[in-house]
C-alpha cells in the first residue's frame, strides 16, 4: 500500500502513528506531510526507517497514493481544521483516508460526500465494529502460541516491544503475527480493534475475536497490551485484554526509574517483581500465564546505566530482560517462544 | 413516584428489575402488568413487598401514574413488540417510560414522537451519559465511607447485598446511600450509570463520578459491583469499578456450592479465600481495601445446610458472613462500617 502520512507540526516526536508505520509497517511511504519541516527527509529524524521526503501538503505529493494516513493525534483526539485541505485533496484524487482520531472523519459531511463521489474509503480506526459481543472464554483453544505484552503503566513500551518481538521472530523464520489493540498498531497492521473504545461488556470479546482470527493465519501471535493492571483509569481495558486473549506467556514492559503512574503521581507503581506476580495471579484463574521476559525502556539512561538497569530488572522479575530498541529483542526469543 | 411495572410473562422469577423495585425502591407501585397473571396480587409472589394488583395491560391501570417502568429484560435485551401497546398507552396519558433494555426506546420513532407530543420523558437506563471521561484517580478523597460488593461470578448477589446492607445501615440510623452500576439498581434508585455499557476507557471514570456525586449526599456509600475479577468476559468491568470506586472495604458475594463460572463451565471458580486475596491484591496498588465480610446465597440449601455453609464460608474468607436474604444483613454491619 502506497501512502502519504499527515503529521503537521508533530513529526517525529508527537507523531507516534507516523513513526510506527515507518518503523514497523509494510506500507510504501511516499511522503510525510509536516509543514514545519518541508524539504527535510524522514531519514533525518527516523534513522531506522525507509527514507521519504517531507512536504508541506498533499498537493506537493506528486506520486499516486492509495491512502493518506493521519499519523498524529492531538490531545483529545480532535480533528485539526488546518488538515482539511489535505484530507480533501486526498479524497479528491480518489485515495482512501485512514485515521485513528476520536473525531470520526467518516461522519464529517464534506468528507463523507467526497468519499462517496470519488469512490474512496474513509477508515476510522478507533470505530469499533458494530457486531461485537461478549467473550466466550475460548481463546486458549487456538493452535497458535499467544504472547501478550503487559506493562507497569501506559506508554511503557508495549506496542514497540510487540512489534520488535514479532520482527525478531520473523527474522528467525517463525511465522509470527501481531494482534494490535490501539490505533497506531492498527494503522501499522491495517487490521485490529481499538479496545479502549469498545463498550466494557464486549472488550474481552473483541480481543478474543482478533486472537481467533489471527491464529488461523500465524503460528505465533504477539498481542499488544494496553494500560496497566494497577492503573487507576485503564485497568479495565488491561484486564479485558488479559482475559480475552488468554495468552500462553507474558512480557512485562517497564520504563527504567519510572515510579509513579504517569498523570496520577499520587499512585506509586509497585516494584516490577510484585507487578509481575500480580499479572500472573490475575491470569491464573482464567488462563494461567507467566511473565517469561521483560522489556525495559532505558531511553533516559546512558549506555552503562542502561546495561545495569536491564540486569537489575531481569533479577527483579526473575526472567531474561532487555531494552528491545537499544539492544536486541532477539535475546528474549527463547523465553518468549517457550524454548527455555 | 407512582409507577406501573411491565413484566409480561415474567413476574416474578424472570422480572429482576420489577422485583428489585418492589423490594428496594421507594416507588409507589400502582400495578404490575403481567398478562399471564392478571387478577393475582404482588403479595402472592413477593411476600416482603407492598401489595399491588397484577393486571393484563396499561388500559387496566385506573389510577394516574408518573411512569411505566419496563421491569423485565428478555435475553439479548431486545424490545418485545407485544409490549408496544402498553408503552404507547403510558406515553399517551403523559406518563414517562423508564427502561433498561439494550434497545433504546428513545430511538424508536413512534415512541419518540409520542413522548414529544405529550411532553413525556423516555429514560433509557442503559444509555451512558455522553460527557463521560477518564478517571482522575480521586475517589479515595471523598468524605464518605465507601463499601463495594464484589463477587465470585455474575448473579452472585452483589445487587441484593448492596441494597440489604444499605437498608440495614439506615435502620441503624446511618446516612447510607447506594451507587448502582446496573440497570435494575438504576431503576430502583432512579439514578446511576450502567457501567457495562460505557466505553472501556471511561468505565472507571463513570464510577468515580457517581461516587463523588453521592458522597456529597451520604455518609456511607454501598457501591454495587458487577461481574467478577476472574470472569472470562466481564472482568474488565469489575476491575474498572474496583479502581474507579477506590472503596475502603469489600464484601465478597458468593453462591453456595457454585464451582464454575456460569455459562463458562470450563472455567472453575477459585476457592473463596483465594478469591478474596485476589481482590485485595488487585485493589492494593491503587487503593488498598480488604474483604471485611461475606454474603452467601444459600437459596438452594435447607436451613441446617445453610447455617453450616455460612460458617464454612466465613472461615474460608476469614471474615464474618451471612446470607443477607435468608438471615440478616445487619450481622455484617460492624465489620462493614469499620467498627470492629
């Protein structure tokens, strides 16, 4: 799929979806739209991605595209009206538009009419399917091995770890697939359900459906977790994924030296060893799973400190650990694939 | 509020909301509509409720009413078209209609028009408010004492225990309120949010909002739990309530001799002592709370067996226990109110 990615005023640091697609997607990225960086190159900012020009708007994209992907989400998930000419321009040339905003572009009258007229599709990634139902408690019956990333907080590296592990497994010849549960993962995979937008009653059922669908295609599934089990706001989403996916093994993601829940500074994060035990005790009655590996985000540390932090983390959770971005996710594969 | 309750072909055993209102509501029930029992009396079936006639339809209700409450929910939560004349009849006389169905009566064109015309309101109890947001993690700051009922399964007595404890506390002069989280409780209290219908991300926030609102009115709150923490489908709802409400104390509800999750017979229910510990360990990192009492549903046992089962249950969870329907919820008050 040939795409342009909209990331005005946010590339790369506030354009998580854009960077996710560049790093992990199999899209052919023709251009990134960021009017504050027009003339620069993707490679200047994301060294491990395929290169592409950065341009100031859709009219500067000369090549044909299949879709324009909104690769940035402002706080609150709203639609920035300065993006309207780009979305309009994409639809006018018959390209699809893909977005993970809270504001559904498909409900915007101008975009809906234009899409109709040009036979283009608008895909709002956060809109749940309308035929979801309750979980049947059957995901543990699938033939695939199921590995779930869980975390000690939001933004603790679950999505990155999921994709890094899947890539490392594929490098080893394993037929590995990803089950994305958030909008960036969904944009990368062009598949998935944003579980946090699903009605509570159906959240586990949504995950179960994805695991069962993807298990028919792959031997090993890496399920992207959300939130954290001791998060004051999102623990329900986390629990629904844990019990809906019924994973065989868990990978615990944590940010080095991160001690209180982000945005909830009055809620301390339990020590990683306790946290791992909590996930295991909550999994046990529904579908037992152990924390077999750890992923530590050491971005804020220097190399020496990072190595020491990983070692300490591995000891705390009593399992092999690494920083899958700074070091190599492949180190975790024997444990994660159950070969130990 | 003077009401008639629709319960066609379901009263009393399949009309949980009707019976809940009769037992725990402060509504004045003018009549119950059940065409299969017309001519009988409420007292013939629900001995501990105020008496009222059972009639075959709205036209047989001679007295004025403020509202018709749909007191029955067929499997799937659909609307039974044979009820249409009753709903129409209620609206035609200017009465409100209150329902907890999945099918929203307010979206039915005939009913919506009629309500408009007669200046009557349609209240769909399962429709969440449209201004919900994420939890702020602040429910533990309220002045009221907060007691949450939790269970080992769905239908384990959480709603009944909540209302029985609140009534027993009021009998002792305690200024006790209920925070209902499901449609029957909401119909009884004429207040509340059906948490299972809330988007996952906002489920804890919905509970937090209710706790903060009701804490301004009452000294002690009894929060109605939903689902169970080891339930394959509904554990996300349970976790959102546990972390959103940030209760001071928990009451564990269980059905005697119930050993597998209802509808998920391949998932065994952990022993009550382990289950209590699991709730406590999940509560701890966000807002610590202990299981201070137990409510055992002994309906299927004879008197001797019931007494023995309660004793055994109390021992298993290491806390006072009773069957709040068969025996007396007041036995639990010292523990539940933290007076022990």
